[in-house]
C-alpha cells in the first residue's frame, strides 16, 4: 500500500509531504503518525508541506486532526513551509487551521519543537525539586 | 456563461475514486497555466476543483468533471462543471451555508468554492443528481 514515510530523529518525527495526496493517503498518514507518536513516545511532530500546491478543506482537517491527536499523546505539532498562495487560498476558502502551529521552514520549526521540549523539561525539573518531591 | 463565450478546449474526466480527484486537480492546473493565471489564482481554481470533485465523489457517488478554457473575446478563463446522478440536494441554501455538512466534512466545499471563483451555479434535483458549474476569468 502507498504510504508517506515518517522519519524519526531523536524524540521528533518528521514528515515531508511530496506528493499530491489523495484523501485515502492523507488518512493513512494520520493513522500512521498517531500510532508512531504513541509507540516511540514522540515529543514533537514536524510536517513539511512546502511541496504542497494546494491545501483544501480535507487536507486542512487532516492536519488539524493530527495536531489534536498528537496533543492528546503529549506531543507538539508544527506545520512548516506553507506556500503564500496556499495560505491566501485557505483563508478565502474559510479554513483557519485552529490549533495548528506553523513555521516558515524546517529550521525554525525544529527550533520551535526544541524550545517547547526544553520548556517542558524545565517544568519537570521544577516538579522534581518541589517540597512534595 | 455569458452569451458570446466560446469554449476553446474541453476535457471530460470521470470521477469514481479519490485518485480521480487528484487527476482533476492536475488537469485543471495544466489549463490554468495555459490561460496564464497568476500562482494565487491557479491555486484558487485548483482548490475549488478539489472541493467540488470530492463532493461529486463523496456526496454524488461519482460522476464526472468537464473542464474547459473559455474566451469571451476580451478575456480568457476556466470553466468547470461537476455532474453526478446521485441523491441531489434537498435544501440548496442550507448546503451553501459555511460550515454545514451532512457528513463529517468541514462544510466549506460549496461556500468556499463560490468565494474562490467568479461565477457559481448549482442545480440539483432530489433523486436525479447535481451539477455545479463554476468559472474564473483572468
Ligand atoms: N454533489 C452533491 N450531491 C449531493 N449532495 C451534495 C453534493 N455536494 C454537496 N452536497 C451537500 O452539501 C453539503 C455541503 O457541501 P460542502 O460545502 O462541500 O461540505 P462537506 O463536503 O464538507 O460536507 C454536503 O454535506 C452535502 O450534504
Ligand atoms: Mg465538500
């Protein structure tokens, strides 16, 4: 079966969407990502959509679903590289991509994930040293 | 859709599975490039094609898309018709409402496509089928 590969780098999962996805392929990606986040306890997910020439309501909803499932599994999602023409069209279509973090490129997206993870570890440290232990 | 509009080039694409919607998007892109649309306008037209093609597949249980380059003597554009012999739409005003879906969609396909295109026409009869015709001029 046709699948979009998921790359694991440390605690992060990276996906580069390089094909004009039909709906079934998008659903498969959503399932694969969700189960992989759980299996490897991923802390962050980065989805690179710079090759995508359109994002319609179905793909938009799929990205939003991935982000909200990741959140439930305690992982942060960032979508990077959306082309300006795609962003303009999405707004006119009426999609706002609620709850989705976006970044300009892979580098800034990775930085965002690292920062969020570092912040979380700080919180954990604070908890470790609190009087209740 | 106006009286003197001539069709320069037309193509009919069957829509029976989700890969066909990808094919419609790709062919619409080819025509949009030929018309000379800006990247933003190409993106709008292709996105509308994707939404309407998916409706033909999901709600209309399959059908076909007819896409063409149109010319009214002054300017050129793209016209796309999506037809199916599916269940039809009982309440068109409701179906056109932002966010309304009878299934699990976002309810933005019809209303959003209308915003993305210059012309939009929907005819539907319950039990007979649905035709959505849209056009965008350069
Ligand atoms: N070709 C069609 N045949 C029958 N019903 C349709 C068709 N296209 C749209 N509809 C109806 O209009 C509603 C709104 O369509 P749309 O705006 O594309 O939202 P969505 O597809 O996300 O439900 C659909 O839920 C469906 O009930
Ligand atoms: Mg739809």
